[in-house]
C-alpha cells in the first residue's frame, strides 16, 4: 500500500476579528470561519505514531489565531498572511488551500457569509 497524497485538514476554525474595508468593521468586528488543507508528507508519523514528521494542527491553530489578531482590509490579504506564516513556521508544508469566510457581512443584503478561496504552492 502506498499513500500518494497526504493532507492535514482543519475545518471550521472560528475567530472574531476586525477585518474589513468599512471603518465600522474595524471597530465592531465580525465572526470569521477558516478551512485549511495542508499538503505534507507525514508517512513517517503514520508509520511510527509519533508527532515528529507531521504538522501539529494545534500549532497551526495557534499560528492562524495570531495572524487573525492583526486587522486587514481585504480577506485576500488575510489569506496571504496566513499562508506566509504557515510556510514559515512549518517547512514540511508543500501546499496550502485556504477558505476564509466573513459571516453576516455588512453589505445591505441578506447574506450568511462571503469568502475567498486560495491555493498556495511553496
């Protein structure tokens, strides 16, 4: 048996943050949801049942939480900052898929959430 692709996935990470273009968004803030799919080779961890050789999703959460604390105007910019941080902190990550959603955006429409999805290669 041979694994051909390996991913660490974090789905539905919830954060309160102050990202947005409108001045009120940086004051009032909003709820955000993030889904991450991190491509890495964790065959050693799979074979040995040890954390070494893989990516700790708890450490990923901490890194993303820190990035989310700094306001940005655009969701696209937030994704860029998250990818930069994860590639820096976790050299074994080869690719990153990010979906970032802002819940109940202030845009004058009945909308549950808006978001962006980005794929990054190292």
